[in-house]
C-alpha cells in the first residue's frame, strides 16, 4: 500500500490538509511545520480536507496555519476527518464575543 500525503502549515497545528484522497487504514505521511510524522487514517478523507494529527477532546481548540479555526464539537480521534460535523467555528461569532479568547 502506498503512503498517502498531507501537509501541516505550522508546528502548533493539530490538523493537516490532505493532498490526495485517503482511505481508512492508509498511512499518511505528514510533512511541514518543521517535522515529518505519520498518522493512520481511521476513516475516508477527501482530497483537500483536514486530518486530525492527535486526539482532540470535545471543546479543545483546533489549529491550522498556527491559528484557531474552531473548537471540537465532539471528541475527534487521531487520524479522523475534521470538518463541519465535528468542528464548531468560532470566528466572527457575535454570541461568543467577550466570553472566550481565541
């Protein structure tokens, strides 16, 4: 089985962007952000979508480009797809202003 690829943009990121379609069980080589690492995909991840690089507990910050892109709406397993079904956006949310620092 060929190793699949994903890119991480910043050393603090906990997600990477896939650069090809990923299937469950695929080994994904993640490069960028100053290191190369590997993660096993636990589900299908389309080209250009995010894969979790670590276990992300519910409510934890999700980072891409070194910036907060949202919070985990539910626990996210390492190697899982990160998308709108498990990521709650926090940018430009008037209902959150003043309550939490991003």
